[in-house]
């Protein structure tokens, strides 16, 4: 037996909501450098003129991380962390914490099991809802991760997280905080389906065929599979989203224009730039998040049961 055992009562929606946000923040703390490396690799090559004069060139995950530490210092790996944690508390709480509730809403009455179509629909719904609410935090996070800070004259233009929100709203309008919301909705609908539906199905089959019990090994295997599937299907949309959200006003007319310029200037392989750090980040993030989430649900339910107990 590994970890806490399932409680006698199923977790409430509030427990899932709080547990998902907390688990996602913990996962972000551990995997944020990989996410930053992914962003740097994804935007590399989008402006060839700037790239010629830019001294930092990134090659691979480890090379990107080492280059950032050498040229910008270790703290650069966690640039945008505050916005990232703000994003997870609002974003993950909705898309993960409300997934089961939305799935039950879409499941026909009297049905014992939810179909794959129902699960995909639930994943798309919670993913779209989460992006709509948390998009400003994602824009700020990517701006911080993409900016280089090598001393005086660097392109770091925000003094802090709140300053970034104010500056973007002042210079680009409030709509600037929701820049790239459509590709981000598309990306996160795909990611959420890849993560939640894959995790849901793998875990269900492992338990149904008695291959594993509802504990750490089962959660680990299910989360790893979910991370790989999510990275595979979402990487092209993720690259377009990152470039469009990080671009200055006027560089791209639309996400579709961004996609076309990537294909014509860099070829189709540009859609999978940063795939390795994406998988390392998303795979490890999923493992940490889902394992922590399962334990958080059980711990919070035990606390709630103890509070409700008369003794």
C-alpha cells in the first residue's frame, strides 16, 4: 500500500476544485524550468533578424537550461513563476477539478459508465472554461518566460507580475490580456482531452482488469500515458499559441497567419519545436500533478470527515 487509502465517501466538488489547483501549483514548482526551456525553444527562429544579433542560441533541453543559467542566472528559469501559479490556481481548478462533475452532467441518466465521446466533451468544456478565465495569467507568464534578462539593455520590460498586467492593458488594451485566446482554447481543449480522458481511461482499465490497485503505481502509469498523449496531439497548437501570445502588436494578423508564416519560413517541423522539453515537462507535470491530486483528494476528505464527525 502506497499513500493514503480512498475515503469511504467520494470527494466533493469543492475538494476536487481545491485539490486540483493545489496539486497543479506543486507540479509547476517542480517542472517550471522545463516549461521555460520549452518556450525559449518554441520562439527561437520566429524573428531571423533578431536571431542574428542575439548571442544566446538554444540547442536541446539541457543546452537551453545551461545557456540561460550562464547568460541570465539561475533565477531566469523561474521567470514568470508567480503568474504561472496564479494560472494554475484558476486554470487547473476548473479544467481538472470540475471534470468529473461536467462528465456526470453529460452522462445520460441511468447509465453506469461514461462513453469516450462524453469524456471528450467534458474535457473540451472544462478546458475552454478554464482558458477563458485564466488567459491573462498565461499571457503574462509567457511574456516573462520569453524575455531575456542579461543586464542593462536587455528586453525585460516588466518590473513585476502586476506591472505586466497593467502595462499590457495600457499598451495593448484589455484585449491584449486575452491575446491568443482562441488558439489557447483549441490547445487546452486538446490537452485536456489528452490528459483527463487518457488518464481516466487508463486508470479505469487498470482497475477493471485488476492489473493494479487504486494507489501510487496506478496513478503513475496513468499520468505518464496521459502526458505523452497530450504532448503528441497538442504540440503544434502549443507552438502557434506561444509565438502568437509573445509577439509584438502587428507581427501576426491572426493565429492562422502565424501558422502560415511558420510553415513558409521554417517548414512543418517548426510545429514540433521544443517537443522534447514539452514532453519532459508535460509528462513529469502530469505524474506529479495527478499523484498529488489523488492524495490531496483523500487527505481533504479525511479532514472533512473528521470535522463532520461528532466525536
